[in-house]
């Protein structure tokens, strides 16, 4: 396993989870993610990407929610867990992400190639 894959796995295990409002997808807009993470997701056509962007949505957002929820990128996992990306409805985990880990993740974003999902 590459060092970047190990780092992604490390971050994913440490980002807290919480219950969202059923049916809410307010945080499922266009986002960027590392090229390493997008390579692990199912391939979407250019038309699917364009349609999602036109709706200010994510190409992996389906009628019943995220198609790749268990494998969703770090940025998607962060929504609602850090003061940088608060849930617009006030949902959050009991404890927000550790500030040091949040900084490490931000440094990871800056150090890796990010692409539009």
C-alpha cells in the first residue's frame, strides 16, 4: 500500500461520524478530491459530470443518497465535523475533529493534486 493510500486510510478512520438529516444532501455539491481517491471510485461519464455540475451537485449523488458513501472522499467525510465545514442544519458529532488532525488533512489537500469530483 502506498504512503498516500495509508494516509487516506488513517484520516478516514479518525474523522468522526454523525447522523445526518434523512434525505438532506446540502453538502453534496461540487467538491474537489485527491486524484488518488477519485481513482478508487466508479468511473462516471463526462455527461454525468456535466449534469451534476449544472445542478451544483455531485455525480455520485443518486435519488436515495450517495452511491459511494462507504468509499466517499475525505472532503465529504469532513462536512459537519470541523468548524471549517459546518453543517447548515447544525448537525455534528459529539466531538468535532481534533484540531491537529484537521490541520494535517488541510496540509494533505495542499500537497496532493485535487480534481473536481
